[in-house]
C-alpha cells in the first residue's frame, strides 16, 4: 500500500488555512458601505472637492432655513404688536375710560336735578355703548382660557347691574325722592369696587401681552447669526484653499455664493438691529407715555365723579375712621395722583406736540383745584345751590376745568398713539421680506457654491 507524500499534505494545509474569508457586500450595513466609499473618495482631490461642495451647499441652505424660521417668528411677533396686542391694550384703556366717564356723567346728570341735561345723558349713553362695543370686540380677539376673558366676562355681567342702578336713581330723582341718591351711591360703589378694578386688570393683562410680544420680536436671532458666520467662514476658507492650489484669485461660483451669504448675514444684522431699535422706541416712549396718560385721564375722571358725589351724598358717606367725607378724601387722593402722572407725562414727551397738551392739562388741574376749594367753602357756608353752580355750572366751574383737562389729555393720547404706531410699523417693516429673501439667497448661494466646485472638478476630466 502506498501513501501520498507527507510533503504534499503539509503544503496544502497552510494554503487552506490562509484563504481569506470575504463577507458579501449585501451583508454589510449601508452606512458602512457609504463610509467606506466616502473614505475612498477622500483620498483623491476630485473626491475631496465633491465632499467640500456638498458641505458648502448644505451650510448655506441651513443658514437660509434657520434665518427664515427665526425671522418669521420675530416678524410675526412684531406684527402682533401692531395689529393685535397694542390695539387690544388701547381698547382695554378705552373700556376703563368709558366706564369711568359714564360714572362721572351719571353723577353730573343727577346733580342737575329732575331734568337731566340732554348732552350729559347722551354722553352717558355713548360711554355705555362704547364700553359694550369694545368688550364684544375684545372677546372676539381673546382666548377663552386667558385671564383677559375672565375679566371681560365679569364686566359683561356687572355692566347691566350698574346701568340698572343708575336708572333707578334717575327714576327716584325725577320724583324728588331721596332714595335716588342712595341708588346712585350704590351704583358708584359697584363701579369703583367691581367694574373699574376688573377693567384695570384687563388693561394690565393686555399691556402685559403687548410687552411679551415686543420682547419676542426684539430677541436676537443667535442661531441665524451663528449659522451665517459658519457658512461664510467655510466659503472664505474654500476660496483660500482654491487659491493656494491653483493660484487663481477668483472662482466665480464661490465668489457668488460668498456674496449671497454675506448679503443675508448683513441684511439679518442690520434689519434686526433697526427693528429692535424701533420697537424699543415704541415701547420706551410711545407705550410708556400712553400708559401714564391713560392713568392720568382715568384719575381725572374718577376725581370728577368723586367731586360730584360729594354734593350728592352731602356728607352722608364717611371714611373708615368716620372723621372725613369719603368722596372728598378720594377726590384729593385722585388729584394728587393726577398731578404726579402729568409731571411724568411731561418728562416722557419728546417733542412739543406731546408736551404742549400735557402742560395745558397741568395748568387746568391747578385751576380746577383752586375752584374746588372755593366751591367747598361755599358749601360749608350752607350755600348748596351756590356750590352746585360752581361745580356743574357752564362758566367758571370746576366742570369747565375738568373738560379742559380731558381735551388736553385726549390730544396728548392721540399724538402718542400715532408715535407708537409709526415706530412699531417701522420695526415690523425692517423685518418684512427677510424670511423669503433669506431663503431665496440661500438657494442661490448653494447653487453657486456647487457650480464653483464643479468648475474646479472639470479640470480633472
């Protein structure tokens, strides 16, 4: 029996052991295959150029997308300031003023006796109608889950109760019954203790929402600025790399992409800076002045109502300590607040059109206080009819001064409202068109970057 030589088996054994084990491509993950191909491409200059071109295009597009999204949010908040928040805040202030003025007119009409002056009654009806209209308007623009909605609901429930009490006071006053004064005082208490506080809370809530929208619109777009700097830096780096390898100064495609990215970044920085400045101006001067003037006008209305009620009550309503007339005390407190607010408004006014009406109001308030002292002295001497004439008379009365104050404050409010609206619209306008413009320029920049890299790649074909 013969056996094969041992040498042959020894030579074949190592060959079979050393045979490589290959793994089919389909058994490897797609990510591993892509990574392998990417590594292979990165070993050649054309491959590197393709990778760089894709990254540049992606960076430019990402810059455009982030800018469009962030500025869209800022522009939306700026638009809310102009079209929603500030108008609602102004309407809330008007609701407060209308209610306070209605209370003043009710007291003035009552003091005039059984035959209420027609103009006074018409103004009362106008105030109630205006407050009702603005409440309906505010409800249509307010979320049912918000605190503003709760205050609007409260006001809608209380307003009919108030008007009912005023009508009872009028009916008794026409018949010469003293019960009319009690109804009017009860109506004033409901207005002072329930309606006006609810209106004040509504105004505070809407003004707070205005401040939030303004803050949102003025926030710096840090992500957009960061993405822009990264994209622009990458484009500049690629041009320097291209120059070092080819000694060519310019690559038209890369130059166009750089110009597009720089344009978006410059537009973003300048546009948002202007928007921030205008919106800050609107809030710091316009809205702050409006807030002070609104409070001043409301205090003048409340002071006038308390002045009238001093004569209606004839000392029947005292302060908590039982020593002083409540309405006279409230009048004095309101006039002090009015004086302080007018001085603040005068300081905030940044031009003659804003300061002149405030100065007139300050002068009229001083005259009002002097005439009020004389009327109180007349009433203290027992001359009720004389004091009544000094309070509600057509000439030389405190009512004349009150009307002068009210007209001056209305003029100042109109001016400051115009200043706010103009500045806020300028701020909104500075952001207008930027989201779409940034997206378009980003697409142009990405295409130009790819074209520039492809121009370089064509040299290897």
